[in-house]
C-alpha cells in the first residue's frame, strides 16, 4: 500500500467493526434442544463452531452435550 493515510483510516475502522461483531456475538443467546438451557456462547467458540442455518453446534454448559443449538432472538437468559 503506497498511501499511509489509507492505513490510518482502515485500521481504526476495522477495529471498530471487529468490536461490534464480537459484541453482537456475545449477546446472542442459544437454547439447548435437549435440556432447554439458555446460554451465551463465547465469541471464540462462536468462531470455532460450525454454523447450520439458524443454529450453531455448541456445547451446552448444563448437560455437556455438543449439538445444534438454536438462536434465541429475545436475548434473555
Ligand atoms: Zn443442554
């Protein structure tokens, strides 16, 4: 990149977008289909787990089983 001004703009913008993205993930509530436990997934688990439509394969903190957990849009635990 020849223009240093472009870097000065791109770096803060990408940092802000990254923070918004991570903040959004940490607010997402998932429901375990087996025991009904509602929980939030850590952002790194979110990134590591597979995504299937409206759910994600996550490990339930209550029954410790890895399964497809559906996103709950009301965001309440
Ligand atoms: Zn469970």
